[in-house]
């Protein structure tokens, strides 16, 4: 067991865990941030997506020991994030979710995309969202919600 | 179009036709259904108030909030919004104050028509529409009665809107102010329901109640449950179904920090080793270090290639008769040049919901508590009790929101509940969460069965089918289970869930013969969203495309011509599709369209797709869909289900959309080798059109699933000249 200091959603947190524990499980079980979901454990579904050092990252693949001092942002912080709020509101407004289990990861991927490319093309969207699996098949609405959020960002609502 | 005001008696609420109001501990009104005969229950004027309402359907709280209990698991299908809408509409509730909660296991929450508490067969809305309307209307009647008495007026002088009763002379009272008086009134046995023109919510696009929580990370799924002292259990399962633990070496596993216990438990078939730890990761590390000596003797080691070969041979012989229409010898009189003989192959499919199977059980000596995303709560409660040596009523059974299911959580043997119970029984007092890793979930069986179809169609000179001979080969997951549905679904050795879509064909096949073989195979199988229609509609709709092509007919016109006169919903949905898919006639170069339609439990869906080929895969540019599901309770939710269901149905076209077995071992364990559709695989746009209807609502969760795969391969034929009869679609 080792103790690590993590910066999660702007707060400093200590966790004492096995160095190999994936960030996903440290967030869920040690810090009780259960909005980040377990779906596959091999980086193939995107349900565990968080922002690590500002980059959309599959938290199931990153051992806590490899996080270093990179800030971690999870779905729980999106209410305080100007882009996150717009994306979340677009999701709600377009009734994107069904079972909703993958949507934390979808939203984290979408926010990362819009922060780097505020006006994404269809191709940008497919490339950024193409690794986020949704078994309910909400993809058509996810595309629409990203476009709606992008228009909102264009309108200067920040 | 608007039906007259309906007057309904309590008896139409099936055998649970009696409701009763009582006071909540915190004040406010609780309306519950009771099983007892009305007289007996009404004798006790004031039932004991309960803070946690095991039998409440409606609670009106002092602050005006209205909590509606949903008697169905929410798996994404939207029942948690639609059922409250239905009740709130008849109640004239202020929708902005309505919240929903999932019902625990309980007699009162059984489906009023089929008598089992469950989701399955897209039955939530069709079977509980009337029930929730009556509950809302009766609650409203009691509130109006209370207001009328207070004001000394008659009930028909009062009206309601947004949780307020209005009376003569500008009188008004909020529902929350009236609860104490309403509680003292007997529930009406007869109540007037609204006419369609009076609906304020039903028929309107209403956003989901659970959307925000699912978008900000606050929604608690079963896997998110956190209880003090909770332990995590994983299972080391046999590599072949039915394998047994002969012995194990757990020395390395026990060295993992946080491991609490390791022991063998029985499975429904065979046995497994449970590894229990404080945390998931410790449990997984320990489980993966277990050295288990498996006894695999005396059990079949199924192999997909061998199974297909065996099924293909079987398909050459007639099975048990499912349909016998017209003249069985008709085929023999049709010249060989007017006959098509084809074979189809369908692999096992995993449901693979995003949230892998998991549940939590806490066992005490004379009671237990369980938290389960449960499709069939009362059955599973009974199974849990059986394993623990308790009575079902000693098990408090909470139903938690599920991250998808698609049928996977609805097993007749309740295997995952039994496993968790067996583990919890060894660790009394501790809540134990059994988690299936994705690998465990995908390799655990309970798949959509493999099927082989062999069909011969004889065509008349006018291009229409004259004789249809069809043999279906695939496992039944109903035969031999002893479950109550076995007697209903199995006739003459034929499992209707394997043949549905043929025995209820909407098309006129004058001479039709369908038979089925149900081989026994050592692979657990299960209902999979859209069940038999998933393969049967594929066969029918691709063959119809061949026939229409041969007849040089438009595929929609051909189908309309062939429909039976009573196939009304097929006619309405195909006709609407024809109107809305005008784009079929002006496609870009190298693009083609395809058509298919299917029914599911009285809902019909017709679909057109526009397809091109990119990187040797179908690229689906758009889909247009028309659905006739009777009265559209929530058009927004219907649109959502149609879009999502289409995409779910694409799984079987994916290059890696198959579960296969080799020497008894499942070859896929995660989304790397069993790859359902991701965004680039899905249609870029899906426009949904709903046939206007005032008929009884029918379900929408499963009906869209079967149509897209045949529509896409019908389009591909126009691009490649090839027919695709073996799934998954590995090459184009």
C-alpha cells in the first residue's frame, strides 16, 4: 500500500492504495466519486472517461501510481465547468439518455472535444466519440447534443 | 377520433382492484393498492402509517411534491417517466413537482395482467396503462371529494389543474392542503377517465425524469451502492459451462492485501470459487491468482463450428410443426426455376449491457436485504429466500436502476441472485456485492441462441410467394424450465419464442409449413431484446426483398400487396414509411436503400435505410422509420427507443457481432472481440414517424430491433449483387 496525493476536481485528496489500482477504482471506492463508471476495464468502452491533465483519459487503464501531479476532473465537476454545464444542459434538453450508464463518459469525451474544437465537424465528433460505447444506442442524439452545445458556445454563453 | 369518456370499475384493475388512502408518517397522502378484499381492509379506518411505502403508488407530500412508484425496473426504456406521466395526467398533477421511485419486490407491484412483477416483452406501458390511469383518477376523485365537502359544493362543480382543486366562487385548494380530508374518504370504486382531448401529458413529448441525475453523475446504479462494511465478491467460474471445482490453491490469492475469504459455492450448473475482499481491485487481483482444478468430465464442450454443422444437417429434416397452412404438396408442383432454397446462420449474441451484472445481499439469521437491478423482482426474491433458507417475506428486496439489460437480467433460474445469496450466507451481517467483471459478464452464457434456418419458397407466375417451407433449428430456453410461461409458449414441442415472426406472419403465404428443432446444447440461453423476431424477421424480410427484386417491384409496394387484410399496423406503418422515405428515389451515386418491417407484441415498425460501402463495411447514412404503437404515450420516448433499438439491432451485423465457442470455451470476453456498434457504425441520422392512433398503446422497447439488419443487407444487395444470409456480416 502506498499513499498518493491526487488533485481531484480542484481539491487535494490522499488515497492509500496498492500502486497498481486503476484510477477508476480509486475514484469510485476510495473517494466515493461513483459518477465515473466501470464498463470494460480495458479501455474499450469509454464509460470511465475522466480528464487527466486536461486530456480525456480512460481511467480504468491508468494506475494511481502513474497519475503524478496531473489534475483529475470527473463528471461530478461538470456542474462548475462552463463548457460542462452547456454540454449537460444540451444532453438534458435533447433527452439523450436512456439507461444512462455510459453518459458520464460520453459527456466527459464531448466536453474534452468542445474545449479543443469548439466547432467540430462530423468527422471530429466521430473521432472523439468513436470509442465511447452506448448499448442503448443514443448516438444520434449525442451527435445532436454536441452540435447544440457547440452552437451555444458560439453564442458566447460562457 | 376521440373516444367517449370511459367509466371504469375497480374490477378492471384485475384482481387488485381496490385502492386505499392513508396518512404518511410525515403528513400527506399515500394511495396504495391492497390485495385484501375491500370490506376487510376498510374496516380498519386508519391503516398504520408507514414511512417507507412498500405498497404505495402515489404519495402527495405536504410541500406539494408528488412521488409516484413505478412497478417496473428502469433499464433505459423510459417506464420510470411514462408511467408517472400516465398517473399524473389523470391526477391533474403539477408535473414539475412529480418524482418517481422504483417499487421494491411486492405482490402489489405485479403486472396487473400477467400476475408477475417484471419487465419483458415490452409490456410496461401496454399492461400498466389502465392501471396507472385509474390510480391517478381515483386519487384525484378523493381530493375533489375532500374539497367539495369542505366548500359544501358538489364534486361536479369542481375542476382540477396542476395539483389544485378549483371550486365555485374563486375557491381553490392545493392538493397538499386536502390530503388529511382526502384520506378519510373511501376510494371510489368507479371513476371517470379522461377523454383523449383532455390529456395534458399523455401524447405530449415529455423529457425523462431521470435525465439530469444521469448527466451529472449522481444517479446511483446498483454498482454504485455503498453500504458500511460492504464487501466485494468475484467468482472464479468454470471455463466450460457446468464445470465443477475439484480443488483449488489460494495461497497466492490470499497474499493479496484486503482479501477476506475464499470458498466454493454451487452454481445453477456446476460450481465456482468466490473471492471476497474489501475492494474490487483486491478481489480481482486475488481471483486472477486463483489456481482452480476444474472437473470438466462428463460435460459437453460445445463448439460453434460443430454446432452449425449439426444444425445445418438437422435443418434438412422437418421438425415439430409450428405452422401448417394450405397444401403441403404445393411446393412439389412449382417448377424448380421458380423455387428459391436458402440457408441462414445466426450466432449466439451477448446482451452486454453497459453495467455488468452485479447485486448486493446482506444476510441476517432470520432476515435478509437485497439491492438488485431486477427484471423479475418477486421471482428473484423467492430464489434468494430459497438459498438462504428464508421465506420471501423475510427478504427486503430493493429494485435499483440498471445500466441496461436487454433481457440479460431476466433469467428464469435467477442464477446471479442465487450466487450472491450463497456468498452472503457465508458472511452473515456483511453486505456483499457480487460483481461480474466485463469478462465474467460476457463469458457467463445466457445468450441469444444460435439459429440455422432453411427456407424454400415457391413463386407463382405473378411473382408472389405460393409455397413457403421453413425449418428453424435452435435451442429453446423455455422447454424444460418448469417456468409458468412454458405451458403458454410451448405447443407440440415448438417454443413460440423461437418461431415468433413465422406463425404470426402478416403476409399471405397460401401454402406455409414451418417446423422447428430445439437441440439441447450445453450453453445457457435467454431472451434477447426482440427475442424470436431478431432472426425470424431477418429471414422473412430478406427473402421478401429477393422476391420483390425478382418481381421487379418496389419493396414497399410489394409488401403492401402481400399483406393480409388484418395486418393493419403493418399497412399503416409501411404506408407512412413510403410517404416519409421519398429520398429513396433520389440517392447519390453508390448509395442504395433497403426496406424491412417487423412486428413485436402488437407494435409494427417499418424502416428504410440509405447505405454505401466504406472500408468494406456498410456506412448507414440515414434511417427513416415509421411505427404504429397505438396511442403514443410519450412521443419523445418513442423516438428515443426507436433510434436506440435500431442501433441495438445493428449488433448482429458488426464484423465482431458474435459470441462463438471453441472446445466449450467462449472465445470473446470483452468489447475488443465482441464489438457492438459504436457511433461511426450507427446511422448518422434516424428520423422517426409515429402513426397517429387512438388505440390502446403497445410497447416500443423491442419492436425497432429486428428491422435494421435486414434493411441494411437488402440495401447492400443493390450495391454488391450479393445476398447476406450468414451473420455476423464479416465481409461485404
